């Protein structure tokens, strides 16, 4: 069933809104883009009950050797840690 409100989305952006008040700047437009990518990955991990640190450590080691046609297996909603 579809939720009649957007509370989950609002909660997901809360950390960014609070951070915006605490961080003066990220240094540049590229820095802002990099920060947005990191925030998005971390939020996706949390939404899929994945530990963001474990995910990033594992994916960054797998990324160089993963064939292009299998990169989607490294997305947070499909990722499985190595045994």
C-alpha cells in the first residue's frame, strides 16, 4: 500500500538539511557533486538496511575488476557481501 505522506523522504533529507547549516561549503562545484554522490550512496544503503561503511569498502575493492555488464550487482539494493 502506498503511504499517503512523504515522511520517509523528508527524514531521508534531514541529515543533509542539518549538515547544510553546519558546513560552510564543500569547496567547489565538483566538491558539491562528490558530496551529493556520497550522500546518495549512504542514504541508499540505509534505505536497504546495508551498512554503508562495509558496502563502500567492499564495492571500492570490487569495482576495478567487475565487468561493465555486472556493475548493477554493486548497487546497494542488489549488493551482497562476499562470504
